[in-house]
């Protein structure tokens, strides 16, 4: 089965497809991908063999060229984590009114040009309720009008072997002539828990302590000046519950390189790390006491691992000249590999997807 990955980022969908191929012997080959961020492309090419594949570049420009779409190798599966900022609770929630929100319709351009058998999409949880449910209704209607049966649900990465609270909407559509099918978080999770992990190539972590390196460069430690600000619960105009040493990480964000308060980003004390997670000083210390301790942020390696990528993923990107700030953005924007693997495992083993 041939696969095209739109809004590829660093290839979360692709990585899951590669592992499904390896573990189940169900061949899924990526033949084309689209991405416009140069740093993400560098990371992508540093971690995957893209020889002979079509680098589609800017999807807006690509879909304007009907001949280019027709020249793509035949493909049966289209995937994409289309831009989510316009639907996110963290943004202005402008939805389809903003240019990035219109990227869904570029997906529809691809679908209407080639009508692949299967479509797998990912976005923020808030997509499901955005604009009073009107946004997701439009997405469903567009796919149904194109001849698909559409199913969707919200999936949490923490349910699939990754210690990160990351809720994302997953939309799966199959051509109508294949008939109806069942799809839900519960069904996918049940299948995932029943599979033999001894024959699974995913990375599984029970706690953030499993991904945190015991020794890292000094540049990842918070300065004495910034610690009180990041640890504080805010001011009269903004109150938060800032905590560090989270066993299950908060959702990674594309802006975590800017470092927000500990109510949004993930920070860890040296005591927590070196005690293998047994000592959690935030449970017994004041914010003033914590500010006198050594505390650090996640490294790019750890951020990618929390999304299910291999421990060497960041090193490969760094060797290709990708800076830390760019890698933080990429990890925050990425789709969780384990979640997509779990979805694909369910779909393949239940013959909802067939070669």
C-alpha cells in the first residue's frame, strides 16, 4: 500500500507506518510527502530514506497544479496532521476564517483528485467542539460528499505507552463501497493492550523518568534569574497551578522553546531525576525553596521521545544542522507515533484497512 503524508512535519505518521510494516508485515510505503518548514524537512530527511519519493513542498502551490497531482504514484492512504493553531484553545480559534484553518480544503483537493481508499487525519481535541460543532460538521460533510464513511474520536497519548497527556482528535475515513466499520478510542485501546509487546517495535515508557537523561548539558538548566518566574503561580491577572516533576508530562507545545510557566511547560528538578523519581521535592517544598534547587527543561531528545520517536532522532537532526529551538517546535507540533501506530494496528488487524 502506498502512503502520502501531508503536513508531514518530522514524519510521525510515516514512522508509525514504517513500524506497522515491520511488525505486521503489512507493507505501507511512503511515496510522497509535503512540508514547507526547512528545518522540519532537514529533520525528516535526516531520519528517513526519502530517495525516489516526491517532495511536494508547499501543498497550496502543489494542488494548484492538476498535472502534478496526477503524476503522483498511485496511493491508497492519505494522512495528515493539518495545522491546528486556528482550532486550538491556546489560540484565537478563528478556524476556517484563518488561512491555516483552510488547509483542510487543500486536503480535500488531494482527495477529490485521486480518491484514495483511506484518509487518516489528526488535529487538536478542540476541533471537535470548535464553533459549536460546526467546524467538525463541515469536515465530516466534505468527506462524506467525496464518497467516504467517516469516523472520529479523541485519543490520549498517555493511553498508548507515552507519559504525556496529549488529547488529539483522530479522523478516519474509508471509501463508502467498502462498507461500514467500527472505530473508537475504546476499540483501539483494547486492541493495543491485547497485542504482544514482545513483537512490537514501539518505544514504551511508564513515566517521564524513563526518558529523562541523568546527565545533560548545562544549557538546559534554568538560570537563577528565571526560576522564580517560571515556578510562580502568576499574578493577580493570571493565576495558575505551577508544578514541576510531572510523572506524566503536560502536552508538548510548539512554543516550549520560549519557556512558559510550570503550569504549561515541563520542568524537572535534579533531585527528582537522580532519585529515579522517588523523591518529588515539589510535594514538600515551597516555591522559594524549589527556586534554590537545580531545575532543568526537557532536552530535544527527551521531547521527541515523549512523542514516541527513537532516542537517536534528535541527534540525527542535530547532525543535519537543526538547532534546539527548531527541534522543540517540531516535537511540539508532531503527532504521537504510538497513537497513530495503535490506530493503524486496530485498523489493519481488524481488516478495516486492506492491501
